[in-house]
């Protein structure tokens, strides 16, 4: 009798664990898809903002800096994707930038989006799991 009761108890535990896994998996994958920025955006920390010359100096996680020009076509977004203005950018902000090279080889930003570097994004971009 003890063996049957133990078997029923183990089956109940396995069923509960299975149900938890089934519920948790879609939630986890949903969170990743929402937080992952497009692949053409690069992560930077704003080093300085020059409003007069319409440019910013960006620092990569490797400490390499890059000058990026902005223009009237540059879009600015906050962490929720809402439009902001150039004046809302500050030194120390973490941003994702989509840009292209201009005729004089200086990068021209098409989109600057504020956003943190999450652990998942860090692994996706710089420390891929194998």
C-alpha cells in the first residue's frame, strides 16, 4: 500500500512540475522577443553631446569611441519606444544606434534609442552561449 501511495504522490509532483514548465516557457520566450533590439542597432554609451555641431561621441563597451553626426532625419526614442528629442540625450545614457557611413566616412545616425544593456542582450551580442 505504501508503494502505491508513493507512486501516486510522485506522479502528482511530476504533473505539477510539468504544468509549471509549460506555463513558464512561453512567458520566457515572450520576454526575450520584446527586449531584443534589431540586429542592425549597435550598443553604445554616450560620452558627450554637442548640440551646436549636431553630433555625439559614442563609446563602445570596448572603450573605443566614435563620432556620430545627426541630422533632421535622425529619430530618437526612449526605452518604451516613444519619440523623444535630441535635447533629451545626456552623457552616460546607454543607447542603441542605427547608422550608416556618410560621404566623408563619418557615421550618420538614423535612429538613437535609449535602452539598457540586459544580461540576455550582453550574451547575444558579445558572449554567445555554445
